């Protein structure tokens, strides 16, 4: 079985909101990730950029799909997002707002107005749901780290982030400080538009596995 794996251990986002994320309170529960976050950098763990790798079979499928069109389909031309994992790696000046409650986290991405819901109420994946670009996400807390499991992703056969209907994404999300991040900053940081309110950084370690 050919497996496509993408590992991006440092999708670091500068907090640009009006109020900082709250500090972890061991007595009251997990840290609050709420706020408005701007993409800072994305890197594969080997330092080789942020592109996925494809199996030979995967490359052939992508080439065959693209050969049907005079130009590569671009969903952004219709203000439609490609979904996961790209929504979490917005390297241009598009923020993501996170709204956190005890049982649900909602992520609102300005890029094509994409929406993610992460259920924290102990449910599993509902196989009766139709696949979607964002998939179905459930989360659990491991200390101060939010572990997200995403399945039920719809197929998308265009580079750089294609998916088959077998795609699966896992994420580990946690807060740190800018001085603790070694990832190289993207050239699209919007510091000149709105300076960060503090040095909080939200790290997303993302692994995408796709047998298709």
C-alpha cells in the first residue's frame, strides 16, 4: 500500500487578536486557545519546505486528473476553499479565529470563509455524515495539548494538497512563546498590518496519511 504522509510540526501562528489567549489554569481545565491567529510559518520536520510527497501511483492519478483541463482548477476563483489541510496553513495574510467552549471548538478561516468544528464531547466519527472538504473532527485534551482526529474528508485531486476519500489527519495543538519557535518565518507575515498583541504562538503539528 502506498501511503502519502505529510508532517508539518510547526504551523506557528502569531496572535493578532484584541486579547491574548489565557494562560493554562491547572485548576480550571485546559488552556484557552481562543483568539485571532495569523500564520507564521510551516515546515516539514526535515527542513525541506512545506510540500507533501506523493507515491508514484499518486503522481499518476494527479497527472491524469489534471490532463482533463486546459488549466489547473482553482477553487478560489469561485470563492470556495479546498479544505484540510490547507486551511490550517494559510501563509498569506488571512487570519483564523478560534472560539473555544468546553464541548466544541470552532475555527473560522478568513481564507474563502472556511469553517471547522472540533467536537470535544466524547463522540466518535459519524459515518452517516457526507464527506466534506473540512472533514469531521473530534478532539481530546492530553494535558495542555489538544489532539484532533479528522476523517470523512472528500476527495480532491489537485496539487499541492490532494486527498482521496481515505485521507486521515491528526493534529497536536498547543501554546508556546515566539522565542521557543525555530521555524523560519514566511514572507507574508502581516506585522505591518496589525502587530501581535503578545509573543504567544499556537503550534499545530499536523500529520496527513492517505493510502489513496
